[in-house]
């Protein structure tokens, strides 16, 4: 039986800990930390951070989970790697919190006459397999070579989710929800996020995702 998880907000990376991880006197450089941690998760070095800093980031993510760094990605634009990973993280948390509801919505979406952005017959992997791939990426068990494929899988799954249920393309409606964020609460949030992930996948495929 699938176990339900209580809602939670992404763990915050405290400034003191950010400083300890990146070895920088100015932990307010959130953008640099976001990019460094995102690429470290992919096993790729960053021009602004040396091997020691990247090793510390990777170790924190490996031992404490991606939650410890995910909030640093939350303000990153959708056309960047940390921005794309933040969107995957929100989808992963939503599914882990309430898998049955998400799976039911996905099943309904697959039966929809029209799935925006996808042509019939729709070629979609089972949602559980897609979420397994997203989880593996966020756990650091995939590399940048896998990135475009996983982003594409996530985009297609979100298009199906947007077609399911009477809620349509809405995602999180309650601002008090632990996953409430400008990504999840905006109008047509699921479809807009799908489009952003699709664009990120295309950029990743040509090595242009920052």
C-alpha cells in the first residue's frame, strides 16, 4: 500500500550552513549557490566553485536529501537548471504527499479527448515510472546526460495532469498549502509548468541550459 506523507514546506538552507557548504563569506549570493548546487547534483563542476565546495554540496545533498538545498532553487528562473529542478521538486513533493490523488488525476487526463500540447495517440510512460526517474534525478542518481529526457517525461506527465479532473490546469489553489508557490498557484499552473519544463528539456538537449 502506498503510504501518505504529511504536507511539508521545503527545508530552508540556513545562512550559516550555506556559508559552511560553499565556503563563501557572502551566503547571500543565492543565485550562485543555486546554480552550484544544481550542477553538483548532476555531477558537474561549476566555474565559480572549486572541487572542495562542490564535494561539500554533493555530500550534504547525499546525506541529508535534496530538501536541504531545494529552497535555494525556488527563486531561479524557469530557463535555468535550478529553476527546472525546483519545478521537478514541487511535482515530486506533490506526488509523494498524495500519490493516489495525482495518479487518479493522471488516469483521467489520459482519457481526455484533448491533451494540450500532445497529439493522439499519446505516448506516455506510466506515471509511477516518470516519478521514479524524477526521484532518482533529485537524489543525485542521474547525470546531466539524463536531464533532457527526464525533463521531457515530466513535461508530458504534467500536460496529462492538466487535462484531468474538473480542476483542469490548476494546481495548488490554497495559499496556505505547504506547496503554495508562484509556480503552483498561478493561473493554468500545470500547463504553464509543463511548457517551461518542455523548453528546459530542449535547452538541455543541446547543452544550453544554464
